[in-house]
């Protein structure tokens, strides 16, 4: 069955009920990448998403959790053959996580090496205050012939965006990102065939409440109006982008 929408980065297992969140994505016909933050969460997510038409589960080790969970890298290694999708992974050099930055680099390097060795993985990557380091590691370890990278909620410079594009990366854009002029300028730099949509639910809020799983219509509307595109044309473009990314 063909999806109507794409949510390429959503924490379905951080909503109150995972099964309900999966159903919401299926009933919205949203092709959803359910990211996980720790390898321990993967199997449960995978089991519940088993009968889903539109939800796929990614194996992750979130940079903000690496400080306490670096040892789960072994489990990550074991589980990697079970999925094509990897995330949430990456680097976070924000003040709260800077202490674990060296460990984060070790983990992210290993993740990229494992993906490069396996081939054909699709990654959703976090890069808070670490765009340059993330791009450096992707460039040296995971060329686009060995794996595909989607930069999620990217906040780097315009030059970083261009560099990501040169490396073959896609960008998944959420509605919180487009509430800032800076996010809008960044979007303007991305060609339409490299854009995906995401919710980053439940972290992203709308009117004080968590955005729903797979609820990407508002971000789609905003992108369409910023780019002066017809909404349905953009919707079709994003489905096409997903198809190309996964082909
Ligand atoms: Mn996230």
C-alpha cells in the first residue's frame, strides 16, 4: 500500500502507548520511521510494529544517552543485521551532554563503521552543535555508496547544509524547525529532491501539547507555502524522495 505522508523521525515508543501510536501512523497512512534511543528498546518496538503497514523501526543509540549507555554498543552490533534502519544516532555537543562528547564520538564512529561494513543502511542522524564533526565523520567513514544519511532537525550553517548535500545527505524537516527564521533560511538551501518531513514527536509540541505520531500535515503546509509549491505536488515529491532514498 502506498503512503500519503512521510514522518522520517518519530519516537513512537515515547508516547504513552506504543501500539496506539503505531495505529495512528497507519490510519494516517504516514510512512513512519520509528526511531529508538537505546538498543534495548529495539526488539519490543519491532515486535509491536510487526503487523504495521507503514511503520518501520530503526535501531538507535541516542548521543544524549551515550554517557550512561555506551556499553549497549555490543547489543547494537548484534541487532544491526535485523534492520535496514539506524537511528537515532549522532553527536550532541550541547552544554548538557558535552561531558560525554568523547564517548559519543567513539560510539558514532563505530556505528558508521558497522553501517559501512554492512552496506545499504539508512540512518537518521542528530547533530546538535556538532554539524561539522558529524559531516566529517560521515565523509570519512560512510560514503553514500555504502549507506544513506538523513540529517534530522539540522541546525548547522548554510555551508554545512551544502556540504551535507554534496555528501548525498537528505534533510528531514519538522514544524518546530520552521518556527525560526534561521530554520526557514536553512530549508531554502535544500533542493526539493532532498527534503523529507518528520515530526520528532513527542518532543515537538504544538499549542503546548505533543505533536501526534505521523502528524506531518502542518509541516508540509509550511514547506509548501515557503517554497511556493502546491501542497499536493510537494506531498508527491516527498513520497518520491522516500522512494529514491530507499531504492
Ligand atoms: Mn529525536
